[in-house]
C-alpha cells in the first residue's frame, strides 16, 4: 500500500436558482457553503455547472438576450469577487461553472479551477453539449445548450491545483468514458465537475429514476476504470417549477460512493480523500502502460458515429 496523501475534498451542492434571484444572492449562498466546507476540513470545494444563474438553456430566447442576462464577460467580476476574496482568506481552492462570453464574442459553458492562493490555475469549456438548437414549442421545456454554447476548444486538460493533478469536465461530459480516459492518460488523480440534470427527458417517456441511476453509474464506473477520485456538484431542486436531480456525490477510485447529498437544497458534503488510494489501481489492474493496446482502439478516434463492423 502507498503512503496516504489526504485531501479535504468538498462538494457544495446548490439548490434552485430562480430567474428572480440575483448573482449577489447566489454568491452569498456560495460563500456560506465555502465557510461550512472549510469548517469541516475542506481544502478544495466543487461548485456546480452554471452556478451563478438559473439553468437558462431551458428557455427559448435570442442569443443576445441570453448573453445580456446570463453570461459573464470577466471572471472574477464585481459579482463574484467576494467569493474569490473569501476563498483566498480561508485558504480554500474551488471549481466553479459559469456561462462565458469571450472578448471575441464566443459563448461557452465554462468552468475554472482556483487554487488556495486565489489564482485561476485552469479553465475548461464544455465539449459534450446535449440537447438541441431549434425551438421545440410543444416540449414542456427546452434544452438549448447547442444554441447558446459553442463546443469547447480547450480540450480535456489536467491542472496542478495545490499539488493535486486535477481534471475538469462539465455535466454531460461525465456520461462519456472518453472524458475520463483522456484526463487519466494525463495522470489525473481527481476529476471535478458540476451538473444541472433535468429530471424529465423531453424526447421520450424515460422513467424518472434513471436520471439518478445513470448519473451515479457514470461516476462510479469511470472513477474505478481510471483510478481517479470524482467529485460532482449538482444544482438541483425546482427552479421556477422545473425540477433537476440532486445526488451530488464524491466517488473513490474504488468506484464506491463515499459521500452523497441527501437534500435538493444548498448542501455541503465533505470527505478526507486519500489521493494515494488510486495508486494501487494505477500500478496494477489499470496500469495503462502495461495493459492497454491503443492499436486496437483506433475506431474510438476515427469514427464519430457508429458504422458498419470492420471487415
Ligand atoms: N444536463 C444533462 C446531463 O447530461 C442529459 C442532460 C441528461 C443528457 C440525461 C442526457 C441524459 O446530465 C446537462 N446540462 O448536460
């Protein structure tokens, strides 16, 4: 067994953010959870995807209106500076998701990693964008990530967050094994992510329990198969009546859920994550260098959609 490398790891789940809620009100909630996480031993806190606003892709509107109401042109900015200041004062690093408008006018579903000194050490832009770009007036709500966001152009990267090799992703990315494998091939030991997952599927009559089971099985399988810790933060509950699942979770490299949220409100879960736990899996069952055969995996890169069996 390797020697232990403990990390105080917390997930700060957000309950609903309604259209009427201001960024100042949200940042106050984030700071309260940051303080609670610190009091429970956290050194790193994971906040949700699009953590500053309601999940606005559920609404049909013009790109211009969306940008005006829900996008950030700078990070930090006046609304979020208090969060950065408090995190630095407490000596806690954090991941947070937000809608990014770049100076060139490009729109991304973005997350950043901030270290304990308050420096942004990494940025990620969501690659797997679910949903649609057309208006579906007959649907109970929209899922317009393909309208409001461009596919991320920064790739899946691993950043040094106070000595922890940390990979970032966002929401739907967690359902795709490629996300974690590309991060694990860069020696990630922790993957952090936020999500907003509507309870109901607008495309077919999906049993509602599957939203939680597919969310959890995606985290558990990929944590184990890549020997990484996974920390996933929900924004959840009913936002102006539109329900999203909770089940924020921290998963060990064993694939076991070691902490899970119980409510659909603001809630902090926190664990003492031994980062050395992954070593045993990386050195043996998932020793990539010893056991992988990329020459047999080519289809994964060469094909986008499924095609005919290889002759
Ligand atoms: N939300 C959902 C998610 O991936 C979704 C969308 C749910 C897609 C279930 C497919 C199945 O959790 C976001 N924001 O990606």
